[in-house]
C-alpha cells in the first residue's frame, strides 16, 4: 500500500513538472514569435555598423557614409566614458553612525568588487553598445564561491597523512558576485506590455560536456543534445569565440517571480535539469536588472532601435556618398586632339613648367587656329557644380539626422566661426536635454547592477570576506567600535553572532535586507568624464561655503551666553552637517563632523568654566590690595610712633629736668657765692 501511494505521489509530481516545463517552453515559443522581427532587424543594424554591406551586388563596391558608426561612437562616449564608483550612503541624512559605518563598509566592498574584477566594466561597455545598436541590453548577476582543500591537521588515529587517505575537507578560498554579459538574442522574458508585468525571465547558456556534467551530473547531461550553434555576432562578446559550437548544449536558465523558483531546462528533454527555490533571495527576485532599452511604447516590450528612426536619411547619405565618389572620379581633365599632330598627345604627360613641344608643320597647324583648333577639353564645370550640390545636400541630410537623434555639433565638438556664443549655448542646452536622459538611463542600469551585487554580498558572503575586502581594519578608531552594529545591520544579527561565536548559522534565520531597512541607499555616480576645472571649482565652492559658515558660527558662539553655548554649538554642528552632505566631496568628513559634535556635547555637559578676568579690574584689584596693605602697615606703625613720641617726650622731660636741676644747682651756687664775704689777701682763697 505504501509503495502504491509513493508511486502515485511520484507520478503526480512528474505530471506537475511536465505541466510546468510545458508552460516554460510555451513562454519561450511565444517570445520567439514576438521578437523574431526585432532580432532580424538588429542583426542587419549590427552588420551595417560593422560595414558588412559594402558590396551592393552590382559588380562594384558602393561608397558608404557610415553615420550609424559615428552616432553610436559619439553617444557611447557621451554616456559611458569612465568606470562608475559605487555611492552607498544613508537614505536619510540624520545622525546615524551605525548606518554611516555600514554604508562605508558596503561601499568599500562594492568598490573592491568592480575594481578587482573586470566583468562589471566590460558588461557596461557592451550593454551601452547594444542599447544604441539593437536597442536592448541586460546582464546576469550570480553568486560564485570558490573553494580550496582545507589544511589537514594531525589525524585522530595518529597515523601519517598520505595523498590517498585522510583527505581534508574543502574550505572557502574567495567569493565574488560575477556579472555575466547576456547577448540580446540569448535573453528572454514572458511577453508583456511593461516590465512590471513580466513574471519570468531566462537566458541561454552554452555549456560544454565537462561543464554540463559538473553542473547537472553525467546522467542528466547525457540527455542534452550537443547541437547548439552560437551565432557569429555573439562570438565578438563571448569568451567562447573560436570554439566548436557543435560541442555545446544550450541550457535555458529561467527564474519565475510568481513562484519564487529558478529552473534549468533544455528543449528536447521532458524534465527539468535542476530547480531551486529562490537561490539568491533578492528583493526583486530577478538576477538581472531592468534591461537598458531604446524607444518603447506602452503596448509592447519590443524595442525600436534608434537607427530605424533615421534609416531613410542614412540611405540618402549612402546614395550621396556614392554620387560624390563618381563625380570626384569624373572630375579630371579629358578631351580629344587632332590625330595628325601626334605631339599633342604628350602635352599633359610630358609637358612640365616652361616646356614646349615641337610641331612639325607649323604653318598648317596655325591655319587650323593652333592649339585651340587641335584640342577640345571636356567641360568639368557642371561636374564641379553637381559635386557642390551633393555636399550641400549632404549637410542638409545630416542636419535632419542630428535633429532626429538630438546630437548637435556641440556634442560632436564641431562649431562654426559664424555662430555666436548665444547660438552655441542654445544648441548645447537643447542637446543636453536629450543627452541627459540617455545618461540617466545608463546610470540607472549601472546602479541596479550594483544593488543586486550589494544584496548578494550581504546575503551570501562570509562576514570575514566582507571585512577583508572592505579593509575595515583601516577605519578610524571611533568607527571600529561601531563595526559590530554595522555588520548586524548588513548581514543580520544571527549571522554576525554565529560568526563571532564561530558556530554554524542555525536554519530558518531571517536574513537582513539593507535595501528594505531604509537606512542605506546605493547608487552609481557619474559615468561621464568630469571636467578637471569643474571638479576644482566644486571643491573650492565647498571650502568657501564651509569656511564662511564656520566664520559666522564662530561669531554666534562668541555672542552666546555660557549656559546656552552647548545647545547652540550642537545646533550649529547639525546645520554644518546638513550643508556638507549636499556636497559629494564632503562625504569623507562626515565621520569627523559626527566625532566633533559628540565632543562638543561632552564639553557642554561639563560645568561652565569661569570667564577670564578683566585686565582693568585686575589692575584695580591690585591697587586696592596695595592700598589695603599700606593702610595696614600704617596702622601697625601708629603705636610705634606713639611709643616713640612718648619715649621722646619722656627723654625730653628728663633732659629738661636734668637741665633744670643743673641750672638750679648753678643758681644755688651762685647765690652761695654771692652771700659770702669778699676774700681778703692772703687768706688762701682763689678767685
């Protein structure tokens, strides 16, 4: 019973697979019918671009004026002249250091991808050429890991390792998001009116036996017919040029957006070679960007090549080129002469300056009106006039073509001395309107490829690979501290934790999608050569604007009270950052601005420092201190002076008392002497 049930389930699965495969084959057949005419037209345009129609089939080589080659070369150089640079930034210009560091890491990783591998540049170049020739271009992005044999350690059994036993496991060597060029004839999609209605896309892959067996196994690949023939036009763009097409099998790789499933199949085999559920997990599911189209209408996705719109004028130019060639060849001296005068045959072949040819019968020759009567030259004036009319008609037709294509002389670098500067400016503005549209389309195409590569990097790359190719160890010390949070934003918290803990990622983990987080925006910068002087002017403008702002901000801070300095400085830094982010050249210093703003906040949180003292006030304070000290010293001297005065007074009083005593003694003695009788002679008293 169980076996019968299993057989029924298997039979049901086979029927479902058969029905699904039939729907794929029906979509391919419907697409081939819808785009058959366009593919034939594109092949003719490419042959004309390569000048493969030189032979007109009338027995001679018809001259051509290859205006198609000229226009494609001009428009290609005007829309894709240099390698674009990935521009990953925060979607909103707010203070988000985690988003800023995550953007910086992803931008560096993308820059490494497109600089280290040449597939991105070559695909853009081929795609732009396909857009201006056949009218459609696309690319295919895939995840490509490369493994190597892991280093083998000492076996657990202790035996010596040999080449035949104890083989080591494989480990990741490097990984990349490869960009494959898809020829217009090898790409297809479900027939729809607009790209938004397309739910299936596919491409043809021409695989050798070894590649097919390695991808699908020998048993499945044995059913694939090895009869694929690569068109000659594809050999110019493919690495399979020169290889035997009979040794290849054509495999269709299809992606179904409605069922989120990728399948591989081939015509003639009744089963899928392989099928997988959403292999890359992309936001738009398709591993290819929106094709780069020429003219489209809202009824169909069959493009109209640009050359189709002016092919009648181009045919007229070819006719005029052939006419000019014939007139130029006819613009030579031809005529007849009198056969009796054989010397006249040498007049244009042997005659040089100041050389005369002899005439035997001069008398008869002169009677026949001489040289005028013996030679008759074909009139080349009508031929020269017809040639001049051809040149005028050619200029008129080229003007019509430039009017249709929008390519003016300004774009081509040609000008006329008679034109005024105003006239040239008007022509340049008119041309730039349509040229800018071409440039924006190519830039959007390049941006979408970068966005798919970025999603593959975030979803499939090992975190170690992302850190290595982005040179995260070269970031500033402040940014290094934010790397863990930034990696969580890019690859998801669970994957980062598993990487840090060195454990496998558990099943069912929801991966991060940086495009849906509304924090990271990915774009390609200009693909056109920027004028060196214009770049210098932009840098000077940036420095001037920042310098002027810093000067004004300094004046505002100088007049701001101390208690409001912190909030005001924070506001000024935010305004500075708002202005800097508008400049492409200012992107590299956003981290420095964030760091400076953080330091200003820390400074503002500290207690305000006292203001510096006024010099005049300091002098007054010093003078007051000196006066106080002098007053104190004076007050200290008063008791001493009083004591000195008292001592002096006492000394003076003592001196006066002594003087009075001496004077009194003298007076007393004088009185005593005055009271004594006068001395008699001989009594022995002296005078």
